[in-house]
């Protein structure tokens, strides 16, 4: 029986139901597996829900597609108050709890012990919090919300594992590049800077995919 390429499910979170899209890799994508099992699970976190962020965000979709092409099952939840997800925005605290609940679901359904954590903007910030409590296989973060950002908000992103892949736009006006460099500097963490890219990577989404694919483990 052919497996569906995509599912839309409601999962249990701390504040109620969490809407989540699950994207599956095509059969034969994971060449290392004799039984065609997925390579692993990638959990994708979208940008700020109060500023239009959702699982349909183009960067979040690009991250999901990239990891599906790499052989992972990609889970893209909507944060609280977005789409069919219940609850209200909790500035990263409740969102972290919800992401951990989704990881527990992924461990049960897909036997995913160490997930890939990926995220964009506010979602990348949340993933730095998640990584403190759930050991990731690796992380891929785009436009990490760090320090003071546009709109007067401020984020204290946590340190991340040394093999984390961090991508940022040179011309990001929402989260200045200097903020991310200041966060990365004490960690001695490299940052891949995309020349000419703004916060949303308009017309440069393919570069995100190419960077991740070119720097991922074989």
C-alpha cells in the first residue's frame, strides 16, 4: 500500500490540540536503509505567530521539503493560536512545551530518538530552548531571533551544539546580522551569511536548501 506523501493531524499539547502537517519522504529516498525506513525525523518551527507566522510560511516549507528530500519525515506544527492549534501565544515558553510533546509523539510513532531541530526566526529561537531538553541529531536554524529585533522585542537564544547549521541574510532588517554574530561568537559557532538576502529570503529560498543539503551528514 502506498503511503500518503502528507498528513494533517491534531496532536495533544499542553494547552490543547496542536495542528501539524507531516511530510513523508518518497520511497527509496533513504538509500542507507535496507527496509526503506525514514532516515529520521525533522521538527520544523515557523516564525512569530503574531506577525503572520504559520506552518505555511515559505521558509518553513523550504526547510520541510529539504529534509524530506534528505530522507527525513518532516513535522510542521502550527504554534498556539494559529490555524487549528488551540491556545494563545506564550512568548516561547508554552511553544517549547508543545514542541517537546510533538517530539514524544514522533518517538512513539517513528522511533525517532534524536530528531533534527530546524526553525526560522521566532521558531529558531524556540528550537534553541527545545534543544536544551531534547538532544538533537543536529540543528538547522535560519534567521535566528536573537537580541533586540524589530518591533521592540528581545530574545535570549540559548547556545546550540557545535555542529549546528546557522544561516542568516546579509540584509536582514528584522534580526540584524550583528545580533546573530554576537550570539554565535562566544560559542565559536560559524554562521553562513547569504549575500543580499533579507529576513524572509525572498527569491533566495533555493539557497537555504542548497546550503543544508551541501553541509548535511551523509
